[in-house]
């Protein structure tokens, strides 16, 4: 899967998560920490949204973290190939 496809899948999952917790993806901004559940701790999430939604958070965090790892792997492969191509 290409990085763009994985990024699109991660975005789809983030939007689903935002809707599930009662936030409109259209009204959210990139500065909203909820836009990056893979980077939030359970404590940060609980502080913002309360403990009742923790299962939604942990599911979204785990899925988006896995997708983020895929994106990083593909980007490293691209970097390695470009470096090899240019002899860097």
C-alpha cells in the first residue's frame, strides 16, 4: 500500500473517531489534539472527553498508531531509495 493510501485510511479513521465522540470533523482543525489520537495518552484524552469514551479512544489510537507506523515505514523506504539513487 502506498503512503498516500495509508494516510487516507488514517484520515478516514480519525474522522470516524471524531464523529463517534461527538465532534464534527468538518469543524475540527489540525491544532485539535483529538485529530491525532495516536499521539495522545489516555490521561490527555480523559481530561478532554471524560472516561466514558475511553474504549473509542483506545481503539482509534491503536488503529491510527498502526497506520502511522506503516506511513513511516514507506517514507523510510522512499528516503533509502532516493539516497541510494543519488549516492548519499
